[in-house]
C-alpha cells in the first residue's frame, strides 16, 4: 500500500492527533498553535503561510513533515496507517504489534 503523506490540506489539530511525533517539527518552525482555536479549522499549509507569508516554502515544510512522520503497518493485513485508518498499538504475546480497525474487529 502507498505510504500516507501530508499534503497541506489536513487540519492542524488532526495532524497532531494522528502524528504527535510531528510536534517537534511544528515547534521548530514556530507553529505552536496547538491550543489556538485556529488549530481545529486551519490547514497545515495555511498555518505555515500565516507564520511565514504567502510566498513561503510550503513544499519544503511539507517534505520535512513527511520525512518525520512515522508510518506503521498492520501486522495482519499490511495496511499502512493513514488519516482515514489509524492503527492501534497492541501487545500480543509480549510483542508490540500494530493492528488496523478492520483486523481488530474480526
């Protein structure tokens, strides 16, 4: 399956919820709007432009986010984590495994 990517159209709060490992990248760029009301309505690209202006290097910022994003694979069906289908971390026989919702329900 294709590795999920952040395109810039995702809402800031959704990105943080699904990929908390990206908080450091956001902080390094001065984007600290986690408690701000705009985080629930503003896209990642718009947030970056809001801090750095309309001619800012959004593509470079998105590339940095995508490189920092951790992607896991379902240990049953091999689906990858994404915004539409997050995976759940489980301990199975003392080993950490990632399971998608569909496989978890089975």
